[in-house]
C-alpha cells in the first residue's frame, strides 16, 4: 500500500507556489499517493494563467543583490522588479517554471482539488481553471488527509 501525502496550498505568491508542486511531484516520483487542496490565495495556482508575484517587503530572509531598507521595498515597481529578478535567477539555475511543475504533477497522478468555497467566494468560474482538476470542499480533502502518512500546510 502506497504512502500518502496530503498538502494544503493556501498561498499564491511566487515563493509560496513552488513548495507544494515540488513536494508533490517528488512524493509522486517516490510512489506516494498525493493530493493537494488549493484554498484561498493558493487557488490561483490552478488558474490557466499563473500570475504569481513575489514581494521583498516583509520578507527579510529574501536574498537581495544589495541590501534594501523597507522604505525602498515599498516603492512602486519593486514587486515587479523582485519578481523579474527571481524568475530570471530560477531560469539561470534551470529551475522549472510553475506551469511546468504543475504539468509534471498532473502527469504523475497528483490529485489537485480546488476549494469550491473559495471558487464561490472570489466569483471564479470553472472555465478559469486548468483541465483535470477536481472541485470540492474541505470534507472531500479530509477523506484523504485523515489517512495520510504526511500532511503539510503551505
């Protein structure tokens, strides 16, 4: 019987988007049965177009090429600049993009569940999302998570 990994993805920023997909695809490659429940801002990771940004503001551990005071990080355009720099660094290091990782998870059989309450809350439509996902509530996810060997909240 395969081990089970249950992940709750609740954040949609670039830095919080990678962990659920990396952990899920790795676990699937190790023959785990994997489910990810995407809720609140994490739900945007299932949209057809991922527009994940990163913010240096309030993220003191983020390595910047030069030290920047918080006041500078609040200036218009800093989030776009930080996102562009991070995406370029990932590309230079050969890190897969979010859509590539998401596709890899689907190919590996990772079950992705969109939180129906969050879909309704933010007035999303099912056609906003990629094919091959399920829509359900927390109870749907807990059926699996209650028996999981590993459960993660990201």
